[in-house]
C-alpha cells in the first residue's frame, strides 16, 4: 500500500461524484433539479454517486436466480442417446460420471464451477444484501473482498453450458449416439446470467456508507 | 482537479469499491497502488503499456480469425466424422430449438471477444496518434470495459478440455489447427489484460477536459 492520504473522506462527503466507468471526479452541483441527469464530461455516461436502486435491483435479480436454481439442478441438462436408449443427465450426475471415469481433477473443477460457485454466489450476495439492510458493522474489508471474489469467479459457471454446446455439436450420430440439450441447461444458464447481472448492479460502496466510525 | 501528466503531481481518486478519496502518487513501472481502506487495486503501471497492449490486441485479432476459420476438434466414430468450430457450438443450440442458449454462447465466445479486440485496437491507435475524438472513443472504451466480463473464451477452453475427456473413451478425437490458435489466443488475451491499465487510457481521454 503506497497511497498517501490527507483526510479520510469519501467522494460523496467531499461533494464529488466519481464516474462509475472512467473514475473521473466531478463536483456535485449544489442545487439539482429533479429528473435532470448529470453527465460525465469525459465519457458522457450518466453520473450517480451510488448506483440507483442498487439493493432493489440486486434483490430482484437474486430472487429470480434463486427460483431458477431449483429446475437448473433437478431437470436434465442434457439427454444422451446411446444405441437407441436415452439417458437424461443432471448437473450432479455429470460430475459423478466424470468421477466414475477416474477423472477426479476434472470432476472437481466441474463440481466447483457448476455447484459450489453458483451456491456461493447466491449465499454471498444474499448475505451482503442482508448485512446492508440491517446496517451490519461486521468487517467491511472482508465483505468487500467477498464481493470482489464473487464478481471475479461468477463467469466460470458457464463452463457446463459450453461443454453441452460442444457435445451437442459433436455427437450427432443418429440413433447410435446423440446428445440433446435439456431444459436444465436453459435454467442453469439463466441462473448464471442473472447472478452476473445481480453482482453487477450491487454497489459495494453501500457497505461502507453504513459504517459509523 | 484535472489529472496531469507531470509525474511530480498527485492524482486525486475515489476508490470505486468504497468511495474513499485518496491521492495517488506517480508510480513506477511494475508497481501497483491499492486502496488504503478496502484494498481495491487502483492503479497498476506497466512499462510501455499502450504499445504492448496494441501489439497484443493486433496479434489477438489475427489469432481470433485463425481460431474461427477451421474446426478445432473432430470426432470420428462408425466411419462418420463430425467436427466442431467455435461457431458450430452455438449453431448446435439453435438447431436444437434453444435460441436463448445459442445467443448466449454466440455472444460470449464470438461477438464480445471480437468486438473487444477490434475496439481495443481502435482506442489504442487513437490514443497513440493523439487524435482523440472524445465523443467517439470515450463511449467506445466505456463499452469495452463494461462488457469485459462477458467475453468468456478462457472458460470455453476449459469446457473443451472437459468435453474431450468425456468423449475420450467413446470415439477418436482429433485436435484441429484452430485449437492451437485458440490456446495462443487465450495466452495473448491474458497478456493483454495484464499489460493494460484502463486508467492509462482514461488519463489520456481526460486531458483537456475541465472538471
């Protein structure tokens, strides 16, 4: 940490708005009419001190993801037809097949990407929302770090969707061997996309706004 | 308040994660500056970052075209051969009546990676030539930064590995030319994201703006 610091003051307390995209600092006008948007002079994006309705948006997206999480794990993500007989596969069964084949490192990767990461995202985001709602004073550094980790790993859940895409494209040998995508894949992809959006609309600065030190 | 290019001056920044105002010292190449309160990476300085990034982005476009021109994997069983390119992965979903999945795969593996490479070249050339049309370049760079998480080629590479293992005992798998171009592309993309600090580009775009 090499940063010098004059006084511990946030941009908002200093009457400044930091652009969400280019991080330019802009003076907040003293009197602002309602319904007028303030634009960043550098990148022309609409300026907000905090993401508007961040908690509401994140909660809505998170709730939708929670609902879809159930069919994503119960419904088959793909159906494998081998010599005329079809066998549906859920996410967990896919992991178990890899394990049976003796591929435990790969089984572990898929297990983490498809099972652990989505659960972690749902739990961490819910926890962060609740902690802000109840003005928790618990370690804000750790909470911010949790948020950053969650935002970083979220995209890796897409690995299962891509595996299905490749298998469906490759394995088309009629009745002998064919693979078809299932509804579980659709729900799972929706969960990944919704949680990515939820993490994106969450404003970590709200964690710090609640701290009274 | 406007940032200056002189290295003896301090730049005032607000941390994007906790909003704390702090003055950033001018850092030397290879150094990184973190927020004093929450630990967010505020600035990293790489030696010759714009030139290197431009080189990586141009290499990336070349490799991207190569990776998309040929099948990257083919499967032979029962005397029939099936091959798959990047595009056919999303096309397969479309044919199976899963348009949402098809669009998702198409955007995350082809459209966003390609747009970000082309956009990056345009932005970096504009910055290097000092001919910055801010009304054009700034929104373009903003778009690139906000869609960064949606280019998922490295996740796709992991998926290829998983698929190969799953099919390994079922049929013969032949790795195509595109696979090597694809792996090289992932390496170049990683180097690109390591060498470029978006703050360097924003600093150039901020020049001449009164705040």
